[in-house]
């Protein structure tokens, strides 16, 4: 996807990611000290402080800075987002769900601490997330905080993350249509990412127009991520044909290239990228630089 639509702002994206990631890790470390009862806190810290990419908190901070807010305004909700994301991963890995042994390069929480503790760790992180927001935002207008909490809780409940997971579990072993696949993707992944960006802008003091633009950017990004994923599936599977004897990497699932053809899918991805960048054009280019780079990264990633 052409990069000539990106504004020419010198910006070290990798350095930004490393710097913000470290700040988030330091805050998370402080928020969950090893205290009594030791086992639950040890288990919470084990998953929370494992090497996640911190995509959600970084998006939240970048969005807060986009509208002119200081990083510190977004940090409590950024940490809460990582706690909720981690809780969902721990529950997703349980034997009653995906039954995974490894996560973030380590044995999963239930493998190390047992299933009952892993369920409680998820519960505790979810609860702590909202406690942390409520206790650390007294310097921000209650109206902004309540709106951000409403956004976040909607994104993860039975109309959001939980809905996506439910649909995913129910579609196991069945052929899934593009509409169903899109529903799962939007609810399991895109809604929380949208909440990260919208909450960041709300905490940073963004006005209605700012929030609307950020939301549109977030929706384009969510869709772009999926379209690029599907295109990569096709290109990877044709590259690997012959190498992976008989393995159907495209499988039976509905995908954008299947539905509209590979060329149109690529054109669609390019249009989404242009639209997302268009939403950012409204903001100060220096403040928008991290989110320009996020769009560019998602559009041009190779795996
Ligand atoms: C506890 C709120 C709550 C919900 C429970 C289990 C469940 C409902 C939802 C699971 C949803 C799920 C597993 C979504 C997958 C999201 C996703 C894209 C994960 C990978 O995220 P990365 O790549 O991972 O950002 P890291 O490890 O880098 O953070």
C-alpha cells in the first residue's frame, strides 16, 4: 500500500513503542504488588507482567496525546485495558475454552497455578481494572471518567468481547460464513481496540468531533487488520503450496479475497488506509504521528 499519503513528520516509531511500553510496564508493576494472599497476586503478576506487546495501552496513550492530553491522564485506563485484555487471555486459555498450554512464551496461567486460581486471577484483574480507574482519576472530570467507563464496559461485556467469544465457541467445527467471521472478529478484537482509542481521547479531553474522528479511524483500522490478515493468508498459502503438502491454509472460512477477489481486497485495504489517514489529517500532524505509523504498520505488515 502506497505510503505517499503519509505526512512527512520525522518520527521514531519503534522508539516510541519501546518507551511507552516501558512506562506501561512500570505502572503495572506498581499497581499489582506481591501482597497477601500471595498466591493470587503472584498468579496475577505472572500473566500481567509477561511480555505482551502492550498494543492496547499504547493505543490509548497515543489517542490521549493526539487530542493534546498528557500521557498521565490516560495511564490509569491504559493499565486497566491491559488488565482486562490479560484476564480475557487467561480465561480463553482455560481447558473449558481453547485449552492452550502456552501464552506470551510461557506456560499458561492454569498450567502453573491450577484452573481454579486461573479463573480467580481473571476475576481479580477484571475487578482491579475498574477499581484502578475509579481510584486514580480524581483529577479528571467525573463526566469524562464515567463516559470512558461506559465505553470500556460495553466493549467487553455480552455485547462485546464476551459476545465474540461466545460466537467463536459455538462455531467450532462448523463452516463459518464471512458475516459470522466478521462478527467474531469485530466483537473479539476490534471493539476493545476501538475502546482503547476512544477512551484515550476522552481522558485527554477530546471534544465530540475529536472522538468521532478517532472512532472512525479505529473502525477503519479494525477492518483493515482483518482484510490484510485475509490477504496474507492467501499469499502465504500460495507461497507455501508444495512445501506444506496438502495443508489448506485458506481453509473453509469466508475471507475478503474469497468474496471479492484478491485485487479488489487489496484495493479495499488501500481505501481503508486512506480513509483512516484522512481522519487523522484533522489533527496536529506531530501529535498524530504515532497513529499514522500504526496505520502504516497494519497496512504493510508481512505476517
Ligand atoms: C474476562 C472480559 C473478559 C472476557 C472473557 C475469554 C473471553 C471472554 C474472551 C477472549 C477474547 C480473546 C481471546 C480475544 C483475542 C484477542 C487477541 C487479538 C489477542 C492477541 O492480542 P495481542 O497480539 O497479544 O495484542 P499480546 O500477548 O501481545 O498482548
